[in-house]
């Protein structure tokens, strides 16, 4: 006989006590047994039963994916985050991800107020059994920190009650792990100290239960025999909801100090090139906070610009991570095209939407892609390397935090990402100007070298790593210089006129380089091309529409035109119209497009004389920085 799987409406949904208002409860009934000889079934039911049977036969074993490297630094090694990350880069690049366990007494203190008091945040509603289909996540309910935890805990109780076999296996795994350690504890073979024995036993029990949870997660994903929905509170701006890193205060002088691995400290670390990015980008130059629950997942993705990332689990249940080395990124993308045929053709940016999860074991066993896993527990860091695809899920309610970083070793990967943006690969937009970041970093580094040399009249012998950074920056500047010279020469030959403009800074200190090329996805800060005629015609149309709309609504015509122009006086942003100026700029991106050098002649059929090449930093300035780095 066959078993008919329940319809999609029958699901285990996240619940809370009381349940959020406006959320209808779904009816539940157990799967019905089907006798194939009775004839009392529909063709659709039979096909679904056969499909489920095939999926069960094709299941993989992602639990057996190899573990990633785990590091336990000494206090001296742990004191400088980026120096330590650099020291483990060979192992990190080979696996894509690593786990770092801080030394005893060095774990950052947790600020339990992270998430804010009563501040609501949005969630993503994830249908776990359909994660292989690349479906967009719909909006979940809104929660605050406490109501989300109540909902997540209630979901665990409801899921265990509906799946007693899973609950029994999890409890049995914990019990067996405890019993296995009893002989060791009784013989006194663990490290002395009493508490250490308890920690080791609890850790073994947690590992055993995590294996069962991992098996259950992939059963849901791979078989699709029941619908399981969860809500994930992801990408919460730490500036709004607060960070989980708690500063410490000295008893003697009441001075507040931050942990070296506090993400707000990492952002401004001298080795982090992102500190010079002028734009304020959440997750990039500001940490992101995450609230997870049982089975909530982050799907396969790489970081913007192929950056690295540091991820810390503050509190709660563990997370399972999967990582793929950057060297295997192309093999991974090829495998996904085979495993989910048609999805990437229909949505080239699918892997950047964080909505697709294919089993790690299927990647490894069926396509030869290297995959590693890690079980991240509270108080542990997971670091991902440039262009390392990664994914994972939570084992219960937890609180995590993450931020990106880019060191000198990342620059080559960043250049590769920029090339991808310029070609429109994956249809993903750049989030900051790579060229501007490199030029500003190189200029700052050259200034520091000069100041050091001047201070020591006897001459300075720089450490090899300093010279290595200088060489990396100079090589990248050479690439930028060549692109600028060739691109500007081509446009000048075509008849495009050149204007030298200063770097424009909005009122509020945000550098105005946040507009992508209208033809590709790069962010051309150093030099851009625009059609003056298109801009003028589009602006007139915008003003005419605004005036007509104001007249129809009985509003001030002059005010409408003023607002449409971004609150400008004499062509400059109006000092008191920051919000209006930003809204206008968003409209301007479509109506008044800009182009990078390689696409400077695209976009319209107007004569080259109508186009202007605006240069913010000329090639001589770039050459001067290169010379200073010698």
C-alpha cells in the first residue's frame, strides 16, 4: 500500500501564546492510508505518492559532510582579530569556512537587550519543504524580541508533539551521549575541576541532539511530504535594534571598553578596508542582528563583492553551517544549474536572493563539489572567506550577529566581483564603489608610510607584510589606471567632452557614488558618463507631471516643482531638504541615468557631443598614489 501525503494546507506553523492577531489557524489531520487495490484514490493522489516515494529513495546524507577546521586561539593570538584571521587564511580558504572558539575568559559578554524593548521587526516566512524550489519568501508576522522567542519556543513544543518519533530520537541521542560519558567521569579521566566535566558532557549531549535535528531538517527539505513553515528575523540593523556585544566597565575608573571582536570595533580596524567606504551600508559597514528558530534557514549565497564575513552566536540554540571553498564556487554554480534546471535561466540572480537550498551531500557525492560543515554553539565565531558559498539553519531560538570585512588579501576577489557586476553576471548590483575604496585606502596607506619614514630620519625598513599590502594596492591601482586611461581615451575619440568635477558629498556625509551604471551593475565613482540632453528632457517631463498633479490636487505648483528638483537652489542641494533630496535622487536614477566608461556610448541615440564624461579623480592623481607606494 501507499501513504497519501497531506495537502500543503496541513502544516506545522510557528505559533505563539497568544498567537499574533490576524493569523488564521490551519486545519490539521493525519495522513490517510491508501490501499492501492481499492481504487478509492485520484490520479493526483497517486502521482503525489509516487513522487514522495522516489524522493525518499533519492535522499542524501548531509549529516556525514566533513567538518570544517576548528581553531582555539591563545589569548595573545585572539587579541588582534585580523592578525589571527590572516594567520589561519590557508586553512580558511581551503574549506571556505572555519569555526573559532575563543580562549577561556575571552568570550564577549552578551547584551540581552539586543533587539530592543518592544521594537517590532519583520520576519521572512519560509516554507522549509520547498527550499529547493527557489521560491521567494513572503512576509511573516511582526514580532518584538520577547514575542519572537515565545513563538519560537511554542513552535518547538508543537513540532515535537506532532512528531513524537523525532522527539524520541532527539531525547534518546542526548541520553546515550550522557551514558557514554558516565564511565569516563566515574574514572576521573576528564580534566579536573568538576564544572569542566559537566561542560564536556553537556557539549556531547548537544552534539548528539544536533545530529538528529540535522537529519530531520533534511528529511523535510528533500522529501516534501509535509509543509513546515517558520519565520526568520534576519538582517536587522544593529544601529536600530542594538548590538549583542555588551561593553565592559572597569570598577576602578568606570571606563567603558569594547571587546576586540565586537563587530563595531572590527568595522574600524586598520586592516579592514571597508572602513573607508563612504556609504553607510547595513551588514557591510554596520552589523546585522539575526533572530532564528527551529529550521529557520539561510540559503546558499556569497557575500556582496565576494567579501569575507564574521558571524557570532550570542545565545540560544546552535546553528549548522555549510561552506564551499572559493576555489569550488564555479563548480557549485554549475552543479546548481544541473540540480535545479531552468531556475537559473528564469532568474539569473537566484543564488543572490538567498531562497535556494540544495543538499550539501548531493553537491559532494553527485557533482564533486567540496563541502564542509560546522556546528556553531553560543560563544563561537564562524568566519567565511571571499567567494565562499555558505548556507545553514538554526536548531531552535537563537540570537546571532554578523558583519562583512575586506582585507588586503581580499582585493583580488573584490576585483573579480566587480568584473562580474560590469558584465551583469547574476544581475546583481554593486553596493559600493570598489575603485573608490581602493584609491582611498591606497592614499591613506601611502600617507602613513610617508609619515613613518619622515619620523625616522635614519631610514625605515618596513616589515614584509607592510610591503605586501603596498604591492597589492599598487597592483590594483594599475588595473584601475589602465581602465580609466583606455576608457577615457575611447570616449574622447568619439567626441564626448570632459568635465572635471569634485567628489560630491550629500548633507550628512554620505558620498554620492551610490548610483549603478544603467547598463551594467557596477558603481562607477571615479568617472561617469551622462547624456545632458536626456537629463534635461527627462527633468522637464518630471516637472510638468508634478505641476499637473499639484494642480489636480489643489496644491502649490511652485512647491511641487521645488520638491521635484530635490529642493535645489542654483543647482545645489538645498541644505534643509535632505529627505526630499534623497527621494529625488531615487527617481533620478531612472530618469537621469549614468554609465560607466565601458558603456558610456549606450542608453540613447543622441550624438556623442550631447554626452559628458565627468571625472572625479584624474589619472595623474592615481599615478601619484602608485608612486608613493613604491
